[in-house]
């Protein structure tokens, strides 16, 4: 788990609102779960090595 995700892991049970957007409120816990899922999906790609940087082009929203 990256250092950034490790810092967010402290909020893995936190049900307070971390993001509020047009779709509604998203808790810190749900944000951590999504971040871990994206990290795991990227880590499973054979062409990526630990420590490599990845750029994502997405619309700014909690859906990402």
C-alpha cells in the first residue's frame, strides 16, 4: 500500500463526510475503499512496477 493510502487508512472506519458533490455525501471510509480498489487494479497490471507513477485523466468528481 502506498504511503498516501496508508495515511488515508487511518480514516477507514470514519463515516464523516469527506466529499460532498452533486451525487451526495461520500464518507472518508468509502473514499479509502475506492482508492484501495483503484490502487489494487493498477498494481495488478504486469506493465507497472512498484514506485512507478500513473497519470489518470478523469472528470473531477467523487465517482472516480
